[in-house]
C-alpha cells in the first residue's frame, strides 16, 4: 500500500501537560459506544509511561463524571534513554519465527568467559563480570543504532588507527570486536538473539506488516522519542497509517528555522560518506534528539501539527515561548539581549537556593506539605539525586505524608540486599570486626532468639572486640565467649549459633563456584534471619535476584575468588532497583528523571539542579573511543545532557514550578546547573521576583534554637568523699596538667571506648612490648641466653594480632627488642632485679601506687628505675614543669621500701625508647629525663625526688585533701590527653578562653 500524502504527527506543548492533554484528545475522538477505547492501541515508551497514562484516563473519567470506560491496549516499545534496560519487547506484535532473546544473566556470564579467553592475562571473576557488563552495554548501544559488527572493520573506523587513536583505545577496540565475533557465533549455536537485536527485528517485522496491511483499528504512538533507527521507521509507518498517529512530547513548534538549523546534522549527513553527527552539533539541546528522530523518520518539521487539547494541569501558553528561548543554542542565545520582559517572563516559576542538601530537603517537604492542604492539588518532586529524594520522603513522614520514592533504591541499599552483601564481606575479609559486627547487628538478624537477648550478647562481645584488629576468623569471638560465659551463660549459646552459621562460610575454598557461593550465602542469611529475609519487597527482589543468578552461574560453571564475592555482588545488585509497593499518598510523587517523563502535577519541584546531578556528568564509553562512536554514527555521551534538558523543559510546563538547589553538597561547594544558570540569565532583572525564600526561612526556623550563653570552661568541684581516691604514678601528671582528665577518669570512673578495627594505639603497642620483655626477663632467670624472638612470636600469636599489623610493626619491634637484648646481655656492672614490679606507699595520707617496668641493681647497690616507651620519651623540661613525674613517683616508692622484697636507694632514672635511633639496629635508645650531660635545663638528679615530692604534696593538698576545682585544661602548656575533650565540650569554650588567657 502506498503511503498517505503526509504523516499524521502531533506535538503536545510543554505547558499543556502531556498525559492529561493526550487523554483529553483521545477520548472524544476514539471512544465508541459500549466499547470505549478498547479498539485503540497505544504504543508507549516505558512501563512507567503506561502507568502514567492509565492514571490520566482515571482522572479524566472522574472529571467528566463517567461511570467507567474500557481503556485502550497499551504496548511498551522502548525507552527514551538508549542506555536504559530495553524493557518489554513487542512480542504481542511480533512474529513467532524471530528467535527468542537471550537471558540477560546468561549473556553476562557467557561474555565474562569469552573476555577471559580473549585476554592474555585475564583478571579475577569480579572484574570479568564488570567488563562483561560494560561490553554488553556497548553492544546494546550499537545494536539499538542498527550497527553491525562488520562496521567495526569498515574503512572509516580503520582510518582512525594511524594517528587518531591511542594504543589503549586500539587494544580496547580489538578486544571488543574479538569478543563480539565470538559472542555472535555463540548466539548462532544457541539459536537466540540479543534483546536489542530482537527488538529491532520486531520493529522491522511490525513496520513491514502494518505497511502492507494497515490495521483496521487505530494505532497511536504517544511520547516515544527514542531515535533508534528501527523504531524511527516503525513510527514513520504508524504516522502514515490511515488510523495512525505519532504524538511527540514538548516538541517546540515556535523555534525559528535558523535555530533549528543551528542544532546541527542530527543524523542527516550532508554528503555521502560524512558522519551523521558533527563535532559542533548542539547535542545538549532539549530538541536535538527530537530532530534526530524526525530525520530518521524522514519527516519535515513543518509536518508536525500542534495538539490543541489541554490537560487539567495545563499552564499558560506564554510559558512555552519562554522555555523555547531558555534553551536556545549558543549563537541564537544572542537574541536574549533584545527580548522584552514579557517574553522572558516565567510566571509561576520560582527559584529556591538553600545552604545544603538537608536544608533543601526540609524546604521541599514544607512546600509539599503546604500544597497538599489543597485537596485538588497534585505535587511531584523530581530529582536524579536518590539521597535527596530519601531525605524528602523522611521529612514528609513527620506529617504522616507517605510519599514513595518511585525511582526505587538499588537492591544493595535495602535491608535484605545489605544482609547478603555483609555475609559476602565477612567471607572476603575473613570475619574482620567491622563487617562481622555490622552483620550480627543487622535489623533482620536474631537467629530465632528474642531480639533483645541477641543484642545484649552482641554488645558484650563487641565491647571486648574493640581496639586494634585481631587476626581473622572466629577465634577472637571464641576467646571472648569463653572468657565471659561464666558471668553470662547465654553468651555461649549465642556464640554456638554464630559459629554454626558462619563457620561454613569461612571454611570455603579460596576459589569457589559462584552458584555454590549463592547457595551458602542464602542458607546463612536464612539461618540468621528466618523468613524475615524474604518477607518484604526487598526480600522478594533478593529472592528473584539470587535464584536467577544462581541458575545462570551454575549453567556457566562460573568461578570466583572468595575475596571478590562482595564486589561482584554489589555490582550486580546496583543494576536492580527495588520500588516500594503501592499505598503512598495519592497526590504526592517523588520521581526520578525517567519516571517524571510524561508525568504532570499542579506543583512540580525540580530538586538538586547542580552540575553533576542535573545534568549528570558525561561519561565516556569504557570500550569504544568517542572518535570511533562518531565514525559509526552513534550519539556521544553529551547526548544524555540533551535528554536531561528535555526532562527539565517538560517539567517547566507545569502551572507551578520550583527550581531548587543547594550551595553545598556532601563534597563541598556545588556548581549550579547550566540549566538553572540559563533560567536566571533569561529572567535577568526579574529574578528577584521569582525567588522562593519563604520555604527556606521556614526550614531554617524549624532547626533554629534559642541562642544560649557560651558554655563556660568546666570546673567541677566534687565532695570530700568523692575526692578520697588513690593516685597512680601515671595519674599524677594528668592531675597536675589537666585536672579535669583526672576527675573524669578517676572520680567519675569513665573509660575511653576504642573503635572497632582501630589503628594499633601506643598503649596497645606498649602492652605488647611490656609483655614480651617481662616474659624474656623471667626466662633469663632460668636460661641467661634465652632468645627474645620466639617469645615475641608467642605473645603476638596470643594477642591474635592482625596480619597487616604484624607485617607493618613487627619488624620494627623485633629490631628494637634485639637492641634491648644486646644491651642487657652486655652489662657486667648492673643486674636486672625486677620486672613489672608493683609498689605502693602512703603519702600525706593518700595511697600512691605504681608499676616499674624494670628495676636494675647498680654496682654501688643503688637502684635504677627504667620505663619502656614505644615512642618518644618525655623531655627534661616536662619533668621540671611537673608533667612527667612517673619515674619520680616510682623513686619515692622505692625510697620508702614500697617494692616488696626490694631494698636500696634509688639512684638512676632511665627511659628506654623503642623509637628510631642512629645505631646498628635502627631502633632503641636510652634517655635520662634530668639535667645531666650536656642538658642545660631540667632538674638535677639529686633534686629529682624532692621536686617530685613537692609536686605530689601540692596536688594532694589542692585536689585530694583540699577543695580546688578540677579545671579543664588548667595548664595550656601540658601536652594534654584528648580522651575527655568531648565530655568537657572543649570546642565550645576553648576559643573564647584562649582570648581571655591572652588578655
């Protein structure tokens, strides 16, 4: 059958509201008595568009008072963004002789294997899967454009190899072409097609059938803007059918011809052999992809007619003229200078700027809350930022407004998906503390116990597990459970459950079959969570995900290293979005850019209009260079920016629009979107009238508290009974330097809680070193030549020290310990008489105690008191100021015979540091913290004990027996501990206090 004289193609202007305007025109034209619209077939771009059109039909029926109507048949034929999942195919309209589409997961594993076979040095399984995913996306991108593998070897591509393509891109192109050739051969064996290729076949078959035998019922393609060649040809046939039409969204019919030409080639090569896309094409313009579609449909712009019906949420027609001016390409934008205020007016459009994303979400929630007070008003929040969308949803929940984020969340960010990922991370990290505690504390985990009982046991274990990471496996948990089980009998039961679930995971081989890994993960997840794991929408999505990947992974016999399991799972889960079930507020929608297309509301809030978000950052194809894609005739990465601009242009057609952004994001200052900058530039001097400030002020008022007086420096004054405490040798320094630290630690009995997986602290390193040296000294009493290295290995093994910690620190520790061993063994004028020796005395009625790391008997019978340091020891100046008197306190105890079984006058005081030194070992040196040798400051050795006694007497008189306050940071020169800085609220008063001190 010959084509009609001209195509039937319409455009619904942005201000009319696509879905409602479409329905308003379809119903009177195609509705039949008793049949309604049942004979009409609508071709729509996506499943979301089908839902949007269905809701528009329902609204129209309610508005017109209709008792009901049979709705048209709706078929989804493609998506607007060429990189989206291709979605449902045209099977009802296709032919049975077209081979079936290959399963996407089966293709993924097959491509991964082919890539591994084609590389000289293939990477691990997780990287192979990532490469397979990128290869599949590139193949789909070419297939959608109708580009076969033979074109990769065409002259226009091979000409680039000489000097226009780097070696990296040449290797990448060669690998891609090789894998694609092998893949096509594999598809022939299986008798299948890629989903994109099958979709093209269906389009071609349907176009040929409809062209030869036009359907007797109406066929309308509505909102389809994908410019894929095969789809464009189908739309051309639909436009020429006797009862067919193509209806485009937001096509600008008012654009001047010169501007239309400035958009560029858009797929129409001026001469044979030219590329269909030129470097200067305005691919970021919102009308560019529509021009590309018309060119591929062989339709002239003049043949597009306006759709004269209006939707219920239509705005004034002047808005479309302003939108057209807003997105003019560079050369045409010069006309803004001559635009009158009337043509620049965007009535109903407001611009809102907030300080940060939290404030933006709060202000948006307030706008939504105010709008829903009107019972007829519909609100849509559109943003590509899923984090901001979730913030808005949570803020609205405070007013019992349930607004679902219809774009969904990646499966990896849901509760069920996160549990499976944590199990994989436990395997990969060999039960490291952070993933292990995150897993066992997951909201779904209780292993059949009462949740409170489970958490109580977990908290006891977690408290003991804090500090530097221990070696992997369940051994640290077993030791903790054994130590605490006498006081907490249920802890043994708890650990038995944990061990029973996790032991099979940790016993897996280094490389496992991915299907077996899924079996083990699913079994462990169900053992920990029971049916709760699969109960909600995320659990159902996880069950389908696991079942599908497990089936295809087993068929492909795909193997992966256990350490890569978490990465591979996360990559796969990121591809699957979990959407909430129905049941949210009927008039409030939170939408992503894809979901917002064809949608309309009375108030539309476009949020996070910042560069990198809207529009998103342009991405380069991982496998094919931009020059190769241009030569093949594939739109570049900037093509998506034009789609984002079209999304904004469509949203701007709503009666009320708020364009929102934050000055800062999580990474720092944010750059306004180029689209928003154009809006502000177009408004010019009218911009101040379009500012939305009330919602921002209310958002700030909601979190604004009354101004309070500056917090004073803490100076607690405990009662005499509370002050009656003992003093340790190390605590005197803290008492004199920062009394508040002593107060919090000794009187309030507070202790610092280390984080999980902490860096090895000096205290931990010191404890290990002290334990090694104590055992070595005791061993020397039996065997004077006892080696130190084996003792070090035993102590580190008992501490279950992490392999990384041992690898970084143990060589330094061993060198310093060998220095100590040689030093001690070389002495002939002194003898080690005590190690880790406890001592005590009563001073001014107060119990004073301490522990000496080592005490040596010198040749003259005096005692040398030695303290080991893993870092730099205190200086003589600190001793003189009274901030490092530990050795002095121990000397006083020795002077008063406070060390049981040890007599003699103290005569030497030494710090033995394990730090770096200029000696044969590289580590280890002795320092005397007194005025000896060439030191010009400090305390003389004979004055050390009297000096210490004076300082101790002053401290007791002021703080233990007296009534002085325990002032925070009393001595600014003291190198303070920071353990209790948050408790003393240091940051709130230190700045003003520094000013007072200076004054």
